[in-house]
C-alpha cells in the first residue's frame, strides 16, 4: 500500500471512535505546538494574521483553526485528508465565522487555491512525502509568507530522527484498541533545513521542545521558515566582474576557520556555501568584526588576538562594490 494511503487509512480509523463518541477537544486559549501545555511559543510565531488567510495543514478536529479565527482574527482554512477527521471539524465548527474546512489532499488543493498569507502544521506534515508537500506549499504561499512546522524529533521509545529522507513506521496510540501503524518522515533538523531551502524557503530557526518534566523521551521540533520572495537560483558562486567598484560600496569580513574535519562553511540563503562573516559595523576593526560574526553565525567564541589578516578582496556584485577581508 502506498505510504500516504497507509496514513490516510490510519487517521480515518483513528477518527471513527472520536466521531462516534462525539468527542471534540476544547478550543484552546493559546495555540500550542506540542502535546504539552505551556511549552514553546504561541500563535505569535505566525506574525500578525489579523484579516489574513491562514492554512491549517492536517487540521484534524479543527480546534486550532477556530482559535486563530476567534482569538486572532484570521481567516483560517483547515485542509484534512482523513474523511472522519474532516467530519468531526465540519460538523462542529461549520458555522464559526472566519473558518472553513475542506477534505482532500493538500497538494491537489493548493494547486487550485489562491495563495495563502501563512501556513502551519502541528504534527502532520511528517505524514506527507516532503518532496511532494514542500514544492506545493512554496507555490501555495505568498512571497515572504511564514511556514511553521511542529514535527516529531524523538519518539516514545527514545528513537531519534533520521538523516535519510525516507519514511519509517511510527505508531498512533489508541486508548482501547491496538496501535495503528503509520509511515512518517522523522528527520533531523539539517535534512529538514536542506529540503526547505531546496524548495524555496528560508529557515529562520529550529527549536527542540522538551516535555516539561524533563524525563519523557519525546522531543518535538519547531521549524520557523519563510517563503523566499522568489525561489533562490542554484548557483555555484556569486557572479564576479572585472569592473572597478563605484562609490556605492560595502565592507565585510570572512573567517577562514580550519578544524580536524576541514574548513568551516555555512549555507547562504541563496543556496551557496560561504565563509562565516558579514558587514563591518561603523567604528569596528576587522578583527572585532570577525569575532562578532563568528559568534553570531556559529556560536564559536574567539578573541581578537586569534585573528590574522590574510588578504583583501575587492569586487563588484549586483551593483554594489564590496571589500572582503
């Protein structure tokens, strides 16, 4: 059975007893990205969503979408693949102003929908092949729109994430019935960042959220990303020119840091690999700028006395003359 058919079946079965008992979770006072109250940020990570169109991916019982509409003035749309989960939401919240629910595949839905101002998924995006979901989300969001993802990092058995972009079996636990097998993409932060960057997003932060008692094995990831204004081109290096720079110029520093595993590089938002570094601030020496930028971009601590000036590069990039030391 295809992976997503397996997952649809599991969540359909999960919703059946909930639907039969007419159980609905309460509308929360605060949006929570984990199963634990008070852990992590709230809806503020979505930005100002008053009057904005927000997509809830895998909306389940619909209580999160209702909260955003009632407490934050959003126009929330819940998309849910499971028919029983969708029925739970639609039958209870159909008359709530500012909320609508639709049943179907998010990829097919976004192919025809108007682009959204924000999107989020609380524990649900990992049930969809990211090579399907992320390109669709890039096309389904307006330029600069936030995408917030809550994802499993470490499960109940203490099994951590994978560095391979492939699904694995995870169980949905039920109160009175045997667990339901699903297929999930439980990935480490770096593969998620690489995938998001590949498909047109800039990752702003990835936080690991732990159970409040500190002893439970389950850990959640919270990824805050934003759609690029335009998909970054895949380039091997920045364009260079032999022309001399004009008066419009910027001065920056780049740090060459060698360790046992080689040269330290970072991935630029445009997709290139670059040295850690940045702009020299007013009144700042080259050495001080290197120390500051190294700390900001990598968390590594250095001293000005550790810095040795190796050379200066002057070039002309995209209409701006630049000096790099």
